[in-house]
C-alpha cells in the first residue's frame, strides 16, 4: 500500500487536490494522508477544519507556520518555519509520495522537506508561465519533483524543456474541473440560500447579473498593492452592480489589499457588495458559472472561467503569460479601463466552453499513475 500525503494550505490548492484525494482514498493500492496547514487553519482565510470544508477526509496532522504581516519578510520567514514543520511531520508520517501543487511559497518548503528526506515528490500544474514570484517557485518545484502532472500540453512541453524525463510527465488537466463537471451549476438559488448567513455586507440578489471579484497581491510589485486594489474598488463602486467579493490570499502584500477593502467597506454606505473570506469549491463554482463577469487576478479567472465560458477581466501582471482562452480580456490597474472592460464583458455574455485546461477527469488518472509509477529518487537532467 503506497502512502500518498496531501498538504492542504489554501482554499485554492484544496479545490484542486480534492478530486485527487477522493480518487486516492478509493484506490485499492493507495493510502491517503492529509496535513492541514497555514491559511487553511486560520479564520481570516476560512478555517477548513472548524468550518467543515474537509467533509469525508480525516486529518492526520495540523501545522501552523504563518507569521502575521503578509510582507516579503514574513513570507520568507514563514517559508522557513514551514520547512522545519513539514520536515518533522514527514518524518513522523513516513509517506511514500508527497503531493505538491502549483506555485505558492509554502509549496517550495513542502517540496524541499520531501526532497531532503528522499521522499518522492509529485507536482500538479507545473510548467506554466505567470507573473509574480510564483514563476520562480513553480519551476524550482519542478526541478525537485519526480512526477509531473501539468494541466496543458504547452505546460508539459516546458517541463520537458526543463530537463525532466518524458516518462515522468503526464498532461492530465486541472483537477478542480473534476468537481465542477459533476455539479448542478445552474442551482444558484440553493447556493444563494446557503450563503445568506455567511460573509458580510449587502444582501445581494444572485438572480441579477452580478460580478465576482477576486484580487490577490502581486508579490513582485509589493509597494503598489494598495494602489492596485483602490483602482479596482473605484471601478466596481462606479459600476454599482451586485458583487460577490472574495478575500485575498496570504501572499506578501495581502495586508495592503485587505486594508484597502476594509477601508472602503467601513467608509462607504454601499449596498451592492457581499464579502467572503473563503468558499467551498462546490459553492464557488456555481457562483462563478452564474456570474456576469469575473474580475481580478486569480488563476480561476483564467482556468475555471475558460471551462465554464464565463467572461473574465484579468487585471495587471499576476497572470502574465498564463495560457488563456478567448473569454479573457487583460487590462492594467486603471479604474476606467477596468470598468470599461467589465461593461464590455457583461454585454458580451457567455463564451463557448474551452477544454484548454482539461475536461474534468483528472483525479482518477492521477491516482492510477501514483499507484503504478516506478520512482527513481535520484534526479538527473535529460535533454
């Protein structure tokens, strides 16, 4: 029985891990291990354990590693703490494979802790191009990983060009689409009812053409994050459309983004926005599917929105270079440009669904590969 360990640290990576975790749990040759850590344990980002997001999964270990401040110094120090803590937990759990995903700073700590203990590392969503420090982190994780699950063929080709063996690379698509493909995406009334007692702000009607806004900090443009969020706030405030707004992630600069939102919320008598710290993917996907437009700089505005055909306005450089479908319009951090792009996208309406990031059948593929793959712990560049 091969033990596969999943460290869940944010709502985003849990949404992508979940279908893989379900497939691993159901697989006769695999055993699931679950670590919940970082932002997934803090109420400001949505406490996954206390809020019941984890459903059928039992938690093996909890790890607290985040320092307050959300600036470059605390992000670097949090990475160091995460490395120490995950090293100890991996020693205790003795996994046969550790899963890592995408490009967050703690994922680099997770990968390093596994690599230094000669534990095979499997990486989901490597080989992509984007802005921010995420770009460097993602490719660094690729170089310490033994098994690769990129989401597109273009990403798979980049992993090969980084010198990874072709036999270790499997283009399986984005796992979050597995969850989305099985949902009743039109059931906005049920989701609206479930969310009535959650979040803060206006009691908006989800039967109207509403906006979905998610704006994270840009770590490599740290000093500009307050101005960036103020520009988005100005655009949304001018539009006066019903809006669902999700809180930013825990990267450096999140304090500035959060402060901008709080100042706006406290100093303005707005009656058209409801704010949420975090939402389960099952609810979020329905909100996204029924939104008139998603705006901000989340990868969800590139990936999941393409699959659903939801009009998207991508703001700034955080997703620079990431492969996108026709549903995405890119704009700089300028209120008038953001406002105009949202208006145009709402008027355009839904786009055709795109399979650029897969078709919603990744989880079982990944589990089968994890069960059968012949790992070689010694890494070597191939060309």
